[in-house]
C-alpha cells in the first residue's frame, strides 16, 4: 500500500527518526532535507532511508568521520560508511577546496542531494559515483542538478568522489525541477512499510539515551513545534 505525504512531513519525521538513532543535531535535520529532496524528485529517498535504518543498530553515539590526506585529495572513513554519516562533513571539506572521496559508501545519492541543496550562483559541484567499474557523473549548479542514469544508483554501494567546480550558469532546461514543483504542490507517494518504519523510530526521539539528549532531555528536535 502507498500513501501521500508532504515535504514538510518528511523533513519533520525523518529528523526525529535520525535523532532517535543517535545522529547529532544538524546532521539529523540536514539529512532529513536530503531525504525529502530525493523523494520530491522521485529518487526514492524514503525507501533509501528505510533500507539504511535497517542496517543501523541502536547506537549510543553517532560515529565521527575520520579524514586522511592522500595524493588525490581527502579521503573520509567512518565506522558507519553511509552518506547519512558522511555527506555533511564531506561537503564542508569540498567547500574549502578539497577533493573528497569515500570508498564503498551506501546511499550515495544522499551526497548528490546535499550537493544540489548547497549549489548556488557561486558554487557548483561535480560528483562521480563508481559502482561495479561503472562511473556515473552528477553536476549540481544553481537551480540545476543532473546525474547520469540515476535509477541504478538508489540502493547501491559506490565509491564517491566530489569536488567544487566553476559555475557555468547553463540555460539547459532541467525537467527534474518540474517533478520537484509537482511534488511540493501535490505531495509525494511513499510505501506504507517504509514510512511506518521511519515513523515508529521517530516516536522514540523524546528522550534518547545519548550525550545530545542528556544535554537537554525532554526537548523536541525543533523547540518551535
């Protein structure tokens, strides 16, 4: 069965679910926006998150990414090699001029979503996803995000390389934005099983047992709620 949910509903629920799983403030909300962005572009963000959640046992402390300088740039590693844990840190380094790579990373399209949301008139990003010796190239510019043949990328594990590029301000039409606007206006269709899993976990976020909750136990993820 399927149901329709709004962009804001996805952001709110996913933020709470990730916080309940131990993601620190900021990482939870930014990833929630990435999941909503992917779903709004019909890139199966909700199902992708449900699959990632099933791999993550309850962790008391979200793993911090580790960096290693190489001849090709900066390599990121983590005990949780998922874009959920690495996308924000990765793009932070890219914005300082680093070429960032991650080996065997799950849910790689979250990196694509993070890049697309950060792109502006002064910042563009190029992302290469390599899986099974096949490379897929994505370009994220102000108001435009494209990637080669995205469908095989939803649930693969890929080697990721991402760098900042000069903005070209391309005038090429971007049909994917029409999908995005339609999703915002009419809602997004998700599978009940995937959404129920995320919703169930989100209900555990009131007082999770980790260092972030202990600093402010009882508070909602968004105190303005």
